[in-house]
C-alpha cells in the first residue's frame, strides 16, 4: 500500500471537498479498492469526513460502497461522467504534464483546434505560456478565456449551445463552422479509450469531436491513464484516425502497443508517484 508523508497529510486538512473527493477517486482507481481508514491516512482527513465523501461519490455513481470502504463500480454506467469541478481535479498532475507536452508539439503560426475538457485546458495554458503565434479555434468558453489572455494567439469560438453544467458548446452553428475549416492540428480530449475505440458519454459532444477531427490535418489525442477503461455511451472514432497520443506512464503496455499498431505516435509523461510504505 502507498501513503504520503505526514507533512503532506497535515497540509491537506484545508482541502476543498471536490479536491478531497478527487484524491479519493484517484486512490481507489490506483488500488482497486480501499478502506475508509486507509483513505483517511492517505488523504489526511478524518474518518467521518471520508465517510461523508464516499456517500456523495456513491450517489454520483462514481464509486461503489463496500464494507468499511469503497471500490470501483463493476460496470459503470456508459453515460456517467463526473461533475466538471470534480473532473478538473482528477489525475491533475498527469493532465498538467500531458497538456504541456502537447503544447510543445505545436509550431509557431499553426492553426489549432482546442477541444473541450480539463486536459486540453492545461494544453491551452501551456501554449499561452510559450507565447508563440497561433490561430486557435475552440468550442470551450473556459479555454477561450485562457487563450484570450495571450497577445500572440488569435482566438475564434466555434459557436453553438452551451452544454448544461459545463462550458462546452455543441451543435450548430459550431458544427457547420468546423465543416469549412482546414486546421493544422487538433488537440482532442476524450472520456474513455477502450481497445481501439475512442468514446464519450454524450451524443452531442461526440458529434462535435468528429467534426473537429474532419477539420484537422493532424489529430493529437490527450488522455491520462485513467481514461483507458470500458467504453462510454457512443464512439467518437477509432485510433486509426489519430496521429499522436500523449498520455502518462500509468497506461497498460498492451494498450500502448495497440495504439502503435494502428500507426499512432505515442508520447509518455511521468508524474510524481506516492512513496511506497
């Protein structure tokens, strides 16, 4: 079992509930299951606080309660997705590094489509920090706000209807607008990768992603290792349509081999790991 140092645990007493719940999910995904006492020790919170967090996560169908702890759901609902504020915290270190690596793959003067999602948002922040000239297109209002702070990036918002509970835009006129583009690169996010299928929980989001793929000459998929699991509700595309994958070194080697077999260039980042006991 893994644990963090006492000083780290003490420093987590003031975590927001959403940050604490993201750490719980990350811990359970890493170990498959965990007791309440193990979670309290790993995260640095009281047993009663962890118990309340587990109750909330169970109501969201993010975890399955087990005797004295929690485990991953045997078969998560195909349309389940965590609340945006929770998704933002999951695998945060990995997402930040993946985003930075993807931003380094962009060349000055490129036209780039930035898909919606927390990992692509990290890529947008890293691209802005590079201060290179880009023409950016996005269907995510949060990413547009990030990129708009740059003096070297021209930002175009695709348009559409704001999806409930998020900052992403779907439908027309965004899809029609994308149909007329010939962008250099797409930074694509996804909900899950299952075998060679890239999938999402929403028909509308999947349709926007397919439109983006058709509009770009090069498609770079950004996905941390927790995304490699059972398929979500609908297929976006197959790995055949992806040029490059940026992920972390927590991915099963067999999944990486499957991507390479489809001609996908794989780039791995390494996030700091917890210190074993």
